[in-house]
């Protein structure tokens, strides 16, 4: 897989686990802050065991697993130390703090991740509906931004212990497109059809406004009308209720905003779980989600 050139430097090569059967699907999963593709990938595939005792490659033998590695960047939250991170954050307690610092990394990382998606479609021959994107912690945050910037749907999204960058701003922009709800119940006929049409137009405008804002952040052109269909991508978000690094309230806010943008979101909060995926519960839930929602 060719590495994308940005800022004059090659992107780190991803860690790839090839399928053991005919290649039909691809998972692209992003690591958290300070980790890397190989470390996260090996740990997930070795310890992410379901209640049946099987790891993800055994559950999905026709799937290729791609674990990209982010670039090393100066971390404001960690006294300017050089860390692998998809974008800079000033505070993990409040990821919205000094959010302007996130923009350069979001833009660069988006280009690299989308290049991997395009490579799988173009060179590996995997249809978009058979690609699952996601990640853990900051990897979840980065991949949510990628999902919102897509102009076409993909097979599914799996995020764990993460948040949505610029969540408040995205939700506010989406709300600009939604007028007061109409209640034409009991009138039927043309009035009811008008209500459905009005609500659909409002939903489309809200989605367009929200995703246009994300694309503005990434310095991309605005979305086309047909991009409204990208919201058909099913979304799974899981979070430990005892997460002391990324508060579960941040995950709840992400699922609320994604839902208001029109995505069908499956949300799971795990009692007693900290900042990691819960074994076997969350692994079982992810497998069931992919099998039923992602073809």
C-alpha cells in the first residue's frame, strides 16, 4: 500500500492483517493517543475475544484488518512532548479546549485515512458497503470526523471510548437547518404528506449544515445533495461507564449529535469498564452489530 505524502514526509505504514479466506471486507481501525497501528492491532486481535472464545479474525475470516499509525506531533496536553496522535488536543478532560489546535492534524490525518479507504475500493476491489471504519479513544474521534466528511456511505462504523471533536459546534450548525417541528396528526391526506416532506427537508438541511461545517474545518468543498445518503452508514458507539480518561458523557454527546444528524446509532455503555473495550461483552456487541448491520 503506497504511503500518502503530506508535509513532505511519508505517512507511517499501516499494520495489516490479511484475511485467511477470500477477501470480501476491510476493517480500518485507528489507535488511541500515544499508541500505534501495530501495538493497537495486535492487542485488539489477540485480546478482543468474544464469549465463544473466538478472536475477530476467526469471526471474520474474509476480512482484512488495517491499523494505520498516526504521525508524531507536539502534544499540548502533555507539555509539548512528541507523541503519535491524529491531532493535537489541549485537554483530555475537555477536548473542546483550544480546539483550533486540532485543525492541522485533523486535515492531515483525514487525507491519509481517506487514501486508505480509496485504495481498498480502487486497488483491492472492495465495495464501499463492505468497508468498516472506526477506532478507539482518539482513533474513534478521528474516524468520526472522517465519517462525517464522506460523500458516500460505507458499510459501517465502530467506535469505542471516544468523542466527537467540535461536537457542540456541529450540533449547533445542524440545528440551524431544523425549524420548529410540525404536528399534522389527525389531518391526513395532503397535510400529512406535506408534514413528512417538510420534516425530511429539515432533516436533510440539518445533516447538510452539520457535515458542511466538518468539511469547512477540513478545508474541503461543501457536500452535494446526494451526500445525504452517507448518513445511511450504521454506527456503533461503546463506552465504559467508569472511563476516567474520556468521560462517558463525551461518548453520550457524540451519539446524540450523530443521531440528530440522521445516523442510526447503536449505543452501549458498560458498567464498571474503564478506558478500554470490555471483554467479552463489547466484542460480542461489535460482532453482532457488524454481522447484522454491515452486511
